[in-house]
C-alpha cells in the first residue's frame, strides 16, 4: 500500500547551515550518511534554485517583509516530500519529477512560492525525495512557523489535505498510519547504532564465546576477555533495552492492524521503523542468547571490567 509522504522540520538560525550543506551537497564526504551515492549526485535537480546560501535567502525575505525576530525564532521550515519507495521508485524519471512538481505546488499555494528558499530533489540516496525549505512568513507579514504549521490538530489537517490533493492525481496512494494509534515513542538512535555494531560483530562474538571452553592458560583467557570487551557492551545495551524494543514492535504491529480505524499523521519513519524494529528485535534476541552462552565465571569477570571501565569514564 503506497503512501504520499510529507514531513516538516522547524529550523532556528543555528541549524540552517547544516541543512544547506546536506541538501545542496556542499560537503566532500558524507560518512554519517552511507546511503548517499556520490556517483549519482549529478542526477539531483532543483525545482527552486536557492541563489545563494540559505541564510542569505531567509535573511533577505525577513528584511523585505519587515518581520520581527528573536534569538530562537524559527527562520526556516524544511519539508521532506516523497512517497513510499515501492511507488516512487517504479516511476520513470519524468514521472518522478511530475510527482515532485505536484507535491511542491501543494505547498506553494499555502506558503507562497516567493518564500521558498530551495526545493531540491535527491536522486542519490536510497529512494528519490525532495527537500523544500521555506521561510515561514505569514500572509500578514509575520515570521511565525507556529501560525503556518499549527498544533497537532492542524498538522493532521495538513496531512489530510496533502493526501486528498495527491490522491487526486494518484488514486493508488493511501493515507498513512496515525501516531494516535501507534502511541510510539522514538527509539534512541544509539540503540540502532548498537544494533548495527552488534550485527557486524556477531561472528567475532560467537567465535570468542565458543573458544572460551578450550582456553587453557591465563594469557588466552585475558585475550578472550579483551576481545569480548570490545563487542559485548553493545549486546548488553540491547539486552537492557529489550522491554522498550518489544513494546515498540508490539505497538507498531497493532497499529498496522488498526490502520483503517483512524488516520492522522504519517512520515517516512513509519515505513522504516517496522523494518528497523524487527531487525533490532532479532539482534536483541541474538545478544541475549550470546550472553547466556558465556560461562558464569567469565561473564562475572567481564561485567566487572565493564563496570570498572564505566566508573573510570
């Protein structure tokens, strides 16, 4: 079931430069985002050119409108627009561009195209998507993201209206799942990092554990402790968070079953979260099994070393 996706993020002045560098691909390397394929960056394109740095553009717009600002004012809103990967990826390049143009037109009508700082389509990541950044200036000339985006109820209306608009062009699109159903809390990013680290290290962990029973000298035992000490903290972290992971998985599965009962808010996290939670659960189960395989005396020794390391830090 494909979905139309629209997601907002408010930005104060301090966060604009990072958005500028990422969206416009101004960095030489993107180690924090391995999904970016620099060989395909040449395929990215603008629907609205920024004509300068984002800061320069929003500053000009604010000055021209005569808006009053505060130190913590939201000076830019980044809107991510796309559709489910199975839908957007099957469109040919011309059809994809048409999709993004229609999605952008929905926003132009509401926020004023003259307030758009940049609208760039990224073709160099896993799934095509557009970042449309605008300065939140109201029709009466005030800088107010709150008035434009509104509260939770207003955001639900935004999503309803966007779905109706895009559904008119693409009848196969459906409305997304509601946070009111999922009641989901965000799983801390460090848990997903721990999952990745544990997954990559799992073979080494299992080999070290399997070798424990044949260690016949103190030196070998110390080597095993040192090796396990590199990898097992992530397993312990996953084990300690098992309740949170299980609750998230259960809530998401129940939400999917109840999808038609209530429709409210949706974003790309919904699609990725199910896969990530399943993977996180699998790694958590592997972590628990691996820890339980440790001989009790070795586990106690390792835990003491980990606790001591934690105190030293």
